[in-house]
């Protein structure tokens, strides 16, 4: 995404950047779009088809899988993510689970912690078969946040996610793209390809002062490439 300073040169006199992040998410047996709110912005959107595979949560923790290329091809058991590392943009941050709030929208990670990412806890966990969705602030009221440089990633870069079961799932980036929130391609972004996929999402593009929101979303498309034990 573009650096926020391009649209908000005077951050002290303007509303917080990265006010909201629009990204559709499907719930089990129910398809709809949600608005990801960094702070207090809110908007409703019409129903959409379910496009994300959301497996039932595992009741017991599975043992850490052995490092192998076959594990990457087949996908891993469910296990909550603990930490994300993207060395090429100096990201090293913990996870917080995100869920759908009473408003029908996805709750945001706490805005008082700029170095925090959230994952949709009712979807696939990173490394499972399906599309795992991870979101982070581009900035907060106090300055830059964890996904400030997400748009600078390139195909071939790596994303490491340490899981609760002790496995480190390494994802290879396929592409980094920017989409208008007004015409977000949810079918493409969230489609279940039958393999372990990862989507990293934040705000991007021009910041609209009137709407207190960015016009675009930056989306990183990545696939599980390898697995090792921590």
C-alpha cells in the first residue's frame, strides 16, 4: 500500500489513517461481506456467496508435524498461529484472534498496539487446507503499524508463521495486488483452491478524509511452501 503520508501529510491535525479495512469473509454455512474497522468507522455491505472453506475447529491439539515437503502439499492440522515473521519488511509480531462482532462485522485488533496482527479464527488456520485470512493495521493514531510496508513485498518473498503445535509454516508469496474496496474481487481473494493458502490484507491507495478511510486494499497472495519444527 502507499505510504500514508502521501494522503495525510499532517497526521497531528487529521483523523487516524488506516481507519478501516474492507475484506469479505464467509462464516460457516453463511456467506456475507464484512467491514474490518481499525477504529470506529462502520458500513454495511450486501450479501455475497460463501467463498472461504471454514473447517470445524479441532477439539484437541495435534502433535507438531515433521518437516517435509509433503506436509506442505497436503496441508497441516488445525493449530492457532502464534507469531508472524516477514524478514524482508522487518515484521515480527504476535497474533490475536478476530471474530465477528454483534454488528455483523469483523472485530479489529486493538488499536493501541501497532505491532499486532489478527487472524479470522473461524476460518482455516495458517497451514491448513483452505484460505487463511490475516489482517493488520497500516497505521494507527500514533503512527506506522505492522503492515505499513506490505505493498512492497514481491513474488518469491517468504512469510513464516509459528503455530501453537510447534510447526513453522513457511509461505511463498505469489503476488501482491491492490484492489478498490468498491470493487473487491472476493471470489478471487478467498476462493478455496484445495491447498493451504494465505492472504495478508491491509489498507492502501488514497486516503479519503471525508470517509476517514482508504480507498483500496492491499492483498498478498501466498501458498504454503514448507514446514519445519520450531
